[in-house]
C-alpha cells in the first residue's frame, strides 16, 4: 500500500505536469486568473487523466504493443506507431462521453466545470500522461495511479498559481510584466519550490 | 497576384509583432521542455514548422468538405498522422535527438499552436495563404525556441550545438556553468524575461490590467 501511495506522491509532486514536465501550460496559464475556474479545471483534469491513462494502457497493451496480435497469428506485427491516433481518439471520445453523462445526470457539476471539458481534448498534459505511460512501461495499476496522481498534482499547482495571481492583481507591476510575463516568473518560482520534492523521493 | 505584400506581412507578422509564444500563449509546453540544448530546440522547431505548414495546407484544401461538427477530430487526425511521419523520420535518421526529445515530438499533435492556426486561419482561407501563415507562425515559434535554447545551452554548459564555446573553470578556463539553466525553473524565468523585454520595446503588446477587480480601482 505504501508503495502505491509513494508512487501517487511521485506522480503528483516530483513529476508535476506543468511545473517540471512543462505539460498543459497553455491552459495552466490561461485558466489561472480566477481561483474558481482553476479549481474546476483541476477537477476536470484529475477525472479525465484518471480515466484515460488506464484505458489507453489497455488499448496499447492489447492492440498496439509489439507482438500484441500474437494470438491471431501475427507475432511480428508492431502497431505502436499508431498509438498516437488511438490515444487522441480515445481521449476525445472519453471527454465527449463524460460531458454528455454529466450534462444528463449531474447538471450542477456540469455547470461548475463542464465548460473546461472540451478544452481537455487538445490538452498536452492529458495526451502526455498516456505517452509517458507507454514510454516508462507502467503496469495497469501503476498507470491508474499515475493518471490520478498527475491530475491531482496539476490541480494543486493551478489552484496555487491562481491564488498567487489573485493576490498580485493588487500589485503595481511594471507594464511589460503584466499578465503573461509575471505568470511565467511565478510559475518559475513555484517550479523551483517543487524541485525540492525531487530530493524527497531519494529518501522514500 | 496583387497579394504579394499581404503574403509578406502574413509571413513576417508572427515573427515579433504577433509572436505565437510570447503574445498568444500558444505552444508553450514544448517551447520550454526541449530548449536545454540548441540541437533539440532546432529539431523541434523544424518538426513543428513542417507539421504546421503541411497540416494547414491539407486542411485548407479539404476545408469545404469537413462537416463543421466533427472538424476538430478531422484536424487532429490529420495533424497526428503528420506527426507520426515526422517521428518515424527522426527515429530513423536522428536517433539520438529523437531519444532526447522523448514524447515531446508526439505532443506536437496537441500543441495549441498547430490547432490554433488551422482552426482560426486555414479553415477560412485558401491553401497558399494558409501555408504562408502557418509557415510564418512556425518561424515565430522557432525564433523563441532557438533564442531560449541558445541562452540555456550557452550559460548552462558553455556550449553551442555541443561545441565548447566558453572555456570551463574545471579545465583551466574561467567559466563556471550555471546548472540551474538546465533545470525547469530557469526556462520559466527566461521566457518571462523575454516577454518582458519584448513588451518593453513594443508597448502595444502590454496587457491591460483587466484582472484587477473593478472595486479596487478607486482606492488610488
């Protein structure tokens, strides 16, 4: 159990999607102006990553990986180059399905963060989660934990950044730094802080 | 063809005036991740420019045949196919760089810049202007990547394209590498500084302080 927990912490803090892997920065910066929208985005990210990474893992292992068609008489078939299209298709389908289910059965939740769902189809962090899962050869359980963990890590980071930016809206910044410039500097400072988590894993 | 002037401005506008990375917040993810050395930055720039130019061309050619409701999926599949081709090419001929770029080549698919251009420009214009526009945006993106990659490699390792430029202190020279330059935070600081510098020169790019809550305004 502690192994799962430490892997979860690794995905959430050490391999933090926006701050150390530079994934999903476009939405990370664009949606962090308000804390409410940042929280909604964070929750949506966690759900979509938690669903798509293990699903993509199954698709990859059963249909795409080298030798996956061995039972059908094609042991040399290697479809892994098609993984990209399969992943994107599955992510788009999941997002669409999730949005329809939420709209039908949980209208309140849909109103709260449903607007962020369509954005997530083309979010680098979502696709990146699946691609890292393939590159690092995670098992099914690991990829589920990795998906959830990196979603939570993204949520924590985006909410923190939005809180800092809300404070800074009272500050008198140099004109050139306003908006995007200061967001980058803040992200850099947060990334510096998250870099210290990398030391933690060494002792885990 | 009286549009020569406008083609030229379509091509050059995204370089500095409408730069996709520093002004439109598009495609930042990869811009930061691959800029630890010049070689990876350059490879990424070329890959992205090829994908975005061809993608815009193809989507523009079939723009009247794509049903509006499924256009995103169609565009993504076209872009993903191009990315797969580029990735296979890199693996075949530049295996080392391909390994260094790891998943970031594949992530060109979801690079907001590519989809942003096809969605806002190529969908409404003919193939030639679309490709010129996409090429210009690719160049604007490349410019930022190469500047960042150059700074980070030069100060992080004292090298450019893997060749020693500044003599290292360990080997009898005077330069002590700043290893922070190779880590994630410095990429954010550098890009923030770049945005600041650019906006100091071109003050029309400065954002209005729109995120200030209106009720705090009269306090001054």
